[in-house]
């Protein structure tokens, strides 16, 4: 599989070229709907009404939620973990970072964010505690464990997903893994986020934006909730440019992934849609006239 990471300093870009970001978004993604009638869009290779797409996408993720993580490992041979690690390392969050992870239901990005911020802080805590020469090692260890439970600098990650079943799986994972501090879960639509303006330092969306009905509206909402200078990071599948690899990729996608979906998740159709949705998503490199 091929995946690309896009990182845009949304607010900074918009402040320099007022109004351009959102108009680019509309032009960029209108091409993906250019072959359907007004009020219609695509659901995989099908043309459906915009309302119907939202309902169908919801049912897809409602159906696959419990097996979603297992299927990601199976489909990508575990490589999706590396892609998400790279995304968080490119984010390079600092203590105090406020992150919004949209379409992040099962928590993969959120948990990596928490681990990354804690690891950055860990060495500083150890050095600080060791400097207290009058403390015993037991006291140092106890103090360190207490600090470790917190996200440094008031860091916070909000996982926002429209699908309650995906969030349910994420909450269960968080409880099992011991994540609670600095983590919250919100049911919300990427096209109409339930947050105030200028709230977050970073907005991430991993393998989710192609499932949004109105991508331009989702981009507009991302801009609205980001602080000035905030960053938008999108991890998404992209086209394979090598012709030979592209043919192998298509063969694997259409002949293997739906079969895995049926065997592991008992759901051929949902994974057939996910494969088709990748093909309907715009290319990673788009040339447009001024």
C-alpha cells in the first residue's frame, strides 16, 4: 500500500494569502465529484446522494469497528504502524501541545501522541529528580511515577469521530493500556466540529478525509479550530506512480483485501468500499492553473 503525509501550517498560510486555502480546497476536491450530478457524490465507485453517502460510511465503520485495528495490521502487514509513527514524529509535539485527532476513533494517533510527549519529558524529569541529593532512590522513583502519569505542560489530545462504535473501541483500548490523563473522546462531524475557534495547535486526520462527504467543508473547519500558526497533518493513501507496482497494488487491493475483510471481519462489502474510495480520492500531486 502507498500512503502519503501532508503537513500544512494552515493558519500561517491563510494569513499570508487570505482566503486562498479554502478556495484551493474547493477546487481541489470538486474534481473528485465532477462526474456526478448536483447533490450527488461517490461512495466507492457508486454514485449516491450526499445524505446517502454519510449514512453508508457510518454503517461501514460501525460494522468494522471491532476488527478495524486487526484488519489494518493484516491489510498493510503492520506497515500502517510505521506510517503513524512517522506522522507523530513529523508533528514533533512539545509539552503543552493541544491536539485534535479527527476520525481517530480507535486512538492510534492519540496514544502515539501521549507516548511521544511523555518520552520527551521523561529525561528531564529524571535529571531534575536526581539533582535532589537528599532524596532516596525510593523517593525519586515514587516522584517520577507520579509525574509520568501526567501529560507535561498541560498537553491534551481530543479524539473526535462521528462513529460511536469506533470511539467505543478506542475508549476500551485506552482503559486497557492505562491512558486517561490528557485524553478525551468526542462524537463529532469533521464538517461541523463542536469546538471553539482557535483552540488547537495541531489537527490530524489519518485515513479519514476521503470518507468525508464535503472535504472542502472539513478543511474549512480545520482552519477554524486551529490557532494562528497551527498545523494540519493528513495521512492518506495515494496513487502509485510506478506502473508495475501499480498493477500489483491494484491486484492486491481488489483481489486480496476484500477477502481478508470477509475472513477476519466477516464483511466483504465494507472493505471493497474502502479499496474503491482510495481510487476515487484525488492524486497526491495536483497541477492547477493560477
